[in-house]
């Protein structure tokens, strides 16, 4: 049985302590409003590297290409051990739709695999501003279809949990809505950390407005219900678990999602984590409360898998 330690006393107890240590490295998150997209991605990659040091060991990593309407999309499967026919989780990263890759969230992916005992498949969806909705959603759907039809050769089984954080949580929710509309019941559940599924907000900070403008592109309205999940149909979705930090400027999106799901007869779980900001899952290697939140989501994932795959 593979085990993953949280690091005990080596992890900071508060975000302020972890953020101070990160600041001392001199490497900060990038601002695409002040840099070219190439420069911003390069700086963001350096930032991600500082959060992905001393990665936990996993049994196997497999990189593949999957066909999608926009062309091949890269995926990475992380195996916690070599036992065959394991349950699986499909991971959709955040990073504002414009940044990140298969390496940027390596710690989250590996920790998720080790804590859950499931295979984790990450999707390197096409980024904005070069590509807009629905390209990213369609790539997620294509990967889900591929995984379902290649379970035996990939050593996976059952129905997956779709796990997204930030922009990735929005994409995961959008993909679940699409699958429901196609009468496909292949998901065991959704785990959504600090989504931004409410779309463009005129009173939001400039960066948040820019993120949504790039995602929607020049031809979609800001209130398009297909692109903005909270404006779409939230009925008849699989079980949903939602996690968000109380200091997240986008917390209202998570609260609104829980409220709307309840109105539509769902029974979502909403967990608000004290004194944590947006994007805290990136800090599971240095921040104990972030690691604890990931552990809690894993318990929900296990229930989703067990319930769906009985």
C-alpha cells in the first residue's frame, strides 16, 4: 500500500508563513497584463517549479496523445502503484486558462494519486488567448471518451471522478454539463476547487476580466450559458464536492454554485477553508492546511467511486 506523508512539522501551519518563505525565493506569479504572453508563461513556469520540488515518488508515469476536434491533446497518467484495473481521476489544472502544462501541477497530481490510490490522468488542454471556448471543453470530453474506451489497456476501470481547480474546475463543470446534455452518464462525481464558473464580472479586478475575455474570445457574449457554467443548466449532474478558501476573491462563485445545485435538487458539499487564498492546492508541499484540504477531497472521491461503481 503506497503512503504519502504530509511532511509533519516540515509544513507551515499558516498561509502567511508559507507565502513569506515563497517570497524569499524571489520568484513570483506572473502578470500577463504587464508582460507578453510568452514572457508571462516563462515566468509562471519558474514559479510553478518552485512549488514542485522534491516530488513524492509514484510507481509509473505514462504520457500519451489523444485525438480531439482541435488536434491531438497531450495527457499524462500517474500510477500510484502497479495494481491493474484501478479507479481513476481526471485532473484539469487551473492557471487562468492561459498558463500551465503537464508539469506545472505535478505535486497535486502525484499527491492526489497517492492519497486516493487511483490513477490520475491530467489533460494538457490548449491555452488562451490562442484558443477559446469550446476548444478546451471539447478536449476534456475527448479525453474522457478515450479513457473510457481504453480502460483495459490503460489499467483503469469504472467511472472517473472529474477533478478541477480554478479555471480547471470551470472547465470540468462545463464538460459535465455537456456530457449530461449528450445523455452520457460516465462520471462518478465532480471535485471542484475554487471555480471561476460565474464568468465575466464588470466589477472584478482587471486580471479576472482579462482571463474571461481571453477564454470567450471575440465572438462569444459574456453571458453565453454554454461557456459560463453558472448561467447554464445545473440540474441532473453527478455528485459535486466544492472546496474554496475563505480569503479567495472568487469565493462567491463556489457559494453560488452550491446554492444553484441545491435549487436543482442536488446535494452538494461545500467546504470553506479558513485563512486560505485562491490557488492554495499548489501549496500542498509547504502548507499543512492545503494538504489537509486535498486529503478531505480524496475522502469524497472515494465515496463517489464506491457509490458509482458498486
